[in-house]
C-alpha cells in the first residue's frame, strides 16, 4: 500500500511540474508575442489615437494609414523589391552552399583541409571590412543601383556552407551515393536526386536564416541603391522616419508591420524543418 501511495504521489508531483512548466511557457510566449500584437494593433489606429494611449483593440484606420505612407513612398514597389532580392538570394545561397558542402563530404581531394580552414577564416571576417572594396568593384562593373550586387554574393556564403557541411557529415549516406554511381548516374544527378533531399532540413534551416537576413538588410541597399523606385522596405521605413515634420505614427507602424509580417509567415511555415533537422541530427548522433 505504501508503494502504491508513493507511486501515486510521484505521478502527482510530475503532473504538477508539467502543468507549472506549461504555464510558464505560455506566459513567456504571450510576453514574447505582445510587442508584435501591439505593433499590428497600432498599424490599424490613427496617429492621434496612438499618441493618446495604447490599446489592445484594433482600430479602423489601416486604409488611411496606407494611403498616407503610399503618398510619400511606394510601399508596394519596395515590397516587391525586397521579395525579389530576398527570394533569389535565398535560392542561390541554399543551392550553391549545399553543393559546396556536398563536395566537402562526398569527395576526398588534395587541399580539402586547407580550403575548409580558409572557409573558417572568412567566417571570422566582418562583412563591414570589405564594403569599400566591394563598392568599388560594383562601380567598376556598372552594377551600382542594381539588384545584382545584392543577389549574386549570396552564391558564396561561408556560414551556410559550414552549417550544411557539419550536418552532411552525419546525414549524408555514402553508400547511397556509391550505389548511384555504380548505376551510372552523373554527379550532378546524384546531388540533385540524393544529396538535396538528405540535406533538406539543414537547407531549410539556413534558408530561413538567409531570407530573414536578406529581407532585413539595410546597409548594403543604402550604399548601392540611389533610385527610390528600387528601394527595399528597410530603406523606405528609414525615409518615413527621417521626416520629423511630417511623421505619421500609424503609418510608421503599418510600414514596420508590412516589413515584419512576411518574416513571421516564412518562419511559421518552415519552422518544422528546423525541428526535423534537430531531431535527425540527434538520431544520427
């Protein structure tokens, strides 16, 4: 009887701990989401309502806020520009970084260790160090005020290559690659048909990170773009905030919401791939 009572008491303690843990997690989630909710709420309110005090209830001024900011900057064009740059940058980063990481794992060649060391050194160099040289190169190639210098450098992402390579060392099946070679498949076909599916959790993980970084990129578009028709969302938000004489607070919140909401959507759509990648890595370990 005492043993049964102890078991029952232990079960009650475990249940209480789980309930307490879930309550804490729910509270933390609410605290984390509260700023985003207030941002979305203020995006629907007028400037006067926002200045008078905060509210948890949405307003009905979102259309007016959009008209006000659209009169000053072209939000729709900036959204398209950000989407084009971020979309193509993410595709290039994911494919070519996965191809490079696949080459490090699937092949044995002379100097592989030296090349990987150089890759690690490149990861330690801040991107701001090369801005002046990069701008001069783009100017020499007549690529200033175009999207090309914001997209093409994504082909070589040392951080993405390193992450996918570390994942590939445990997830990539050498036996499947050798079997495909015996069957006469070309190397690119093996990579596209076998390598990419095996590396998809790591690719999606870094794809989300790369998309968010490109979407929020402010410094490089500021330096390279001078045509307002080619501005990205971070640049038009800066333009809205720069005019202190004609500042609409509701419009500012709406512009920030337009910039943040797509990132949240992308993350929620593909976050399960991050979990799958962690689980797969744990199973391989």
